[in-house]
C-alpha cells in the first residue's frame, strides 16, 4: 500500500497518467468532432471546393483534417502538461509563452482552413450563378471574391498569432472603401429605381392594364417589377426605369 | 447474334443524326465519343450539358407525342432539316433508354406546339407552369369533382382592357406568381369562381374573375366546345396572349394561340 502511495506521488507517474488521459481525450474529441461535422452536413457543403479536392488527393478530407487538428491540439496540451509536471524543462517563462501561443496557433490554423473553404465555396457559388452569362471576362468576379475572402482570412490568422497587421488592415480598408464607392456610383440608378419599385409594388398607384404616361411615354402597363415598368402601345414597348416615375410623375389616363 | 445486327442495323443505317431523349450522362458520353455523328439531346432539362439541345416543356408520356414535339422543336431551331432520317432513342418502360425508332423529319406536320412555348410573349417557364397547373387541376379536380378553368397568359395589359371584372379581384395588390408553392392550392380554391385568370408575361397573377370581351369573329375552334373555350380562343386572336383551358366536361387541357387550337392533352396521361 505504501508503495502505491509513493508511486502515485512520483511526478513521472502523474505525468504519464496525464499523457495517457490527454491521448484518450484528444482521440475522443477528434472522433466527436468528426461525427458532429459529418452530421451537420459539412462534407456536402465543402464538396467540390479545391481545398476538399486537394485533401482528397492526399487521401484525407476536410472533416478529417479539422477533426485531427482538434485532437493534436489536445495531444499538444497533454504533452506540455506532462513535461511540466515531470519537470523535465524547468523554465517558467518558456512554459508561459508556449501556453499562450499554442491556442492562438490553433485558432489561426482553423481560421485559415475555414477561410480557404469559404473562399473556394464563394468562388464556386458565384461562378455557378454567372454561368448563364456567357461572357469570358465575368470569370474575374468569382476569382476577385475568392481572393478577398482569403485576404481577410490571412489577416485574421496573422492577427491571431500576433504579427503586426496594421499595413494590411489599411490596405483592406482602402480596398473596401473603393469597392463601396465604385459600387454606389455604378449602382446608384439601380438603388434609386429599386427604392421606387418597392413603393410601386406596395402601393400600386397603377396596375397592369392601366393606361399611364411617364415623361414622354404613354401606354398600357404590361409589367411592374423592382427596377422597371414596362408600358406599351400598339407599336412600341417602353421599358421605363422606376426612378423616372418619381422624377417625372405619373399621369393616369381616364377614359 | 451477328445476324440480328444486320437486321436491326437498318434502323440506324445512314441516319443524319441521332436524337437522344433525356439520356443519362454516361450514355451521352458514349455517343459523343463516336466520330462523325451528330448527336441531338432532347429533354425537359439538359443535365449532360449537350451542345445541341432542344427543350421539352413537358415530360410527354406518350412516345409519339414526345418525339413529334422534340423534332418540331429541332426543326424550328434549324438543327435538323425537312426529310432528315433520324434515329430517336428514348425510354418506354424504365428511365433508361430502351427504344430506338427511325423517324423522318417532316416540316409539313407543323402544329405550332413548339411556337406556343418558344415564340409566345410570356416566358416559356410561365407557360410551362400554367400548363402543369391546369393538368394538375384536371387530374385532381376540386374535392373530387371535375372543374373547369381558363388561364390567359401574357399580354396582360391588353387582356385587362378587353375584359371586365365580374366581381372584386382577389389578387388585387397581391404579388402572387405562378410557380410559387402556395399557388396550386390557391388557384384550386379560386377555380370555382367564374371567369378567367389573367397572368402577365413574367407570371404575376393579375386578376381572377375576369369576363373576357373579345370579338369572336373568325375564331376557328372545334364545334362542341363551350363558352369557356370560345372566350379563351377568341381573346388570343385579339391579343398576343395564349389561353390554357381546362374543360369541365371532358377534362382535357387545351391551349390556344392566335385563335387556333394548338395543343390538346389529357391530364390523366401524365
């Protein structure tokens, strides 16, 4: 009995126990993660993305990588704790920094993986959406979106492990401001038209079949949607942007 | 079995093109791998990404209708020419292609079914959706009893000006489009109302309860059809709309364009 007590008090034994426990918990967490990710439909969501394809080609999958990452994270903690208990390395400063650093690296890697997957997925979805538009130049839009997402993911990951990212952030801000500026400038008419379109759809000051005049165009209303009103006469069909309705006003013809 | 090849070989000997009806991906691959062979794919959609593709608005159950409609569409798009000999591969019993028939394209048999979808004012999807709606309504009826219905699709502005309301319009200030999930149930309930449904080019249901007032002059529809068909047929002569009519008495769905009967389908067959 006394022997047992002495044995339990031995740091090396405790360290070994911690190590074994860590291995078991790590393995279990990895398995649990895998099951959870599979159950929540992650394999379907990431299917077809280049990241998943690369993972497949080296004989693994996104779910496997994420699950194994969480296992290794716990293994790492277990090993470090064991080393600390066994007092193999007696440097407190080193120990402190490592414990701070490991979770950050873990989160950074996770953010990177997530960033890659989201970027690939965004590219896939957007290019799918643009497939109907048979214009070769349009393929730059999904690429641009992909790299924007990747850039943000990199900034977050670098920020996580404590690299100075101020310059990168400024670049991002300039880029975002540019996109917003160009966007509002290019889509100004669309925004105004759709705002008016919402009013037209809600209040219906005129409806299909009415004869109206908008500006110079007179005709029977054929269709009202968010951006345009289609009015037509016997020989002409006018497609009037909705903002003209507010700029010029509407005249409703009475018989 | 070499003997069989000789006999059946006549079916596809010296054809101008092979027409595949809704082939599976691997099946299509095998055909497109054959050199010097024109392959035309016909189906409700184009999952195999074929270059020459003709869209069917409905998955016709009847084989001869399916082939006739498909070939009319191909003729219309100048994919094939009058007098071309075609090997049409389609499925009769299962989803797999199991039948080959040799058909000669005949431009004289033009019925305008393809025009009804591809060359009408309204979007083809809208026409397809309304046709499916009418067929479904014809199949089930209202509480087991047969119902009749009249849909006027496209050119809604003009149709509204050539009709008057029979009562308050239940679709006023609403934004219901055909193809919305709730529409089938809604229209089934409203189908006991008299009058016509007016649907715009983009599929918005503009009005129910419309009494159509076209001039019925020179409308040539088969004798024996009632006032609903006459009204529907006549308005398509006066406007660029098409009319899809579900007959209460014989349960058939008919489509009119430019005052003429274009399509007649039995809902029970789908």
